[in-house]
């Protein structure tokens, strides 16, 4: 697998991956490192130091404060997210809706990412190309929802997409060359998808998905900021 060159980014900056302990987060961190394009590649996770927890704004602030000290921030990727956890699984029916599960999924997939943008977008390099990339999911598309189910996950990713779009509009005024986008990685073989990967569905290794996602990031143009794209670079309906 050849590492994407990420040559659209000026050399020597910082890249950061939030949720670097996950299947996709680890593969993305590795591929960003392998590009050799950045002077510093930093991975953040709950188990790291400083700890990065999307449900704790102070930890988000502490993690991002570190980035302010390094070379200019060129690429920030949010690779954290939740679909199932202790005591909850994606809902098959409205009968399964549960306030505490809804709260947890929204907190990690939508509220935390909004707070991350609050702290990280002001740190993007003042000049030249930079990008904030949030891993979303096609099932967060309202226009594309034909199957139903998965209420909390779908709605939290739809909320994430709206946050990204809204922040992109504000970012454009300050950093005209910056990107702020939501990306769908495809169905990828990780702990998140494992219980739900149906046979026959194409499930890809995280390394392949990471390489594809970074190729898309490398190709996206500033006028596509605020958009929602799949791992092939195709726009996904809202
Ligand atoms: N895999 C797929 O098929 C697929 C499809 C569409 C979209 N996505 C999206 O891709 C992203 C990455 O998923 P993945 O497949 O790599 O899943 P994964 O292997 O389960 O990784 C999830 C990551 O999220 C982190 N995380 C969970 N709760 C957190 C919190 N409160 N604060 C900070 N980090 C937290 C985990 O950190 P810990 O190690 O600390 O638990 C882990 O790094 C998610 O946003 C997911 O929705 C995945």
C-alpha cells in the first residue's frame, strides 16, 4: 500500500489525530507519519498523555493547547466516535430508544466534536493550506436514509455534519485556503463495525480506508470546504 504524499500541504507543519487509538485513528496516524510531509505528527486518545476525552472540554483544551506550541497546524483529523458501548447497541426500533444511550452517543459524536472545533480551528495555520477533517458516516445522511434504525448514531452524525458545515462557513472568513469537512470512511474492519459487518457487505481494512481518505483530503479544494464526502471523494447528500 503506497502512502499518500499529502503534497498539497506545505512541508514542515504539525498534523494531529484525535482518537488515535481506534482502528481508523491508528491507521490514519501511521499513514500521515509515512507521508513524511509533517515535522510533527501527534496522536491523542483517552489513554494517552495528556488524555483526550470528547466528553470533557478541559481535556480537549489541554490536548489542543499542546498544538499551539509546535510548528503551524496543517492537518487535524477527528477519528473518534461511538456506535455501541457497555449497555447499549444501535436501536432497531423506536421501542429501543433510551435517554442515557442517546446522551452518550450525542456527547461523543456531536457535542465533543463541536467543542474540539472550538479549540482546534483557531490553531490552524494562519496562511496557506490547512484542514480539519471529521470522520462522519453515510448513515448520518438524512437524504440517503432508506433503511431506518440506528436512531442515535444517525442523528448524532447528522448533527456532527451540521456543526462541521457551520464551522466551515466561519472558518472561510478567517482562513480562505482551509478545509473543514466530514468524510465517510466506508465500512471498515474495526471494533466499531465488528458486531454489524454483514457477510457480503464490502468491509475494508483500516489501512486501505486511511489511504483512500487521505487521498481525498489531498485532492479537496477550498471551495469544497463545508462538504460531506465519501472515501472516493464523491459528495454525499445531506
Ligand atoms: N468502522 C466503520 O465501518 C465506520 C463506518 C463509518 C464511520 N465510521 C466512523 O469512523 C470513526 C472511527 O471509527 P473506528 O471504526 O476506527 O472505531 P473504533 O476502532 O471503535 O475507534 C473509536 C475511537 O473513538 C475513541 N473514542 C470513543 N469514545 C471517546 C471519547 N469519549 N473521547 C475520546 N475518544 C473516544 C476511541 O478511543 P478509546 O480507545 O479511548 O476507546 C477510539 O479511538 C468513528 O467516528 C466512526 O463513527 C466508522
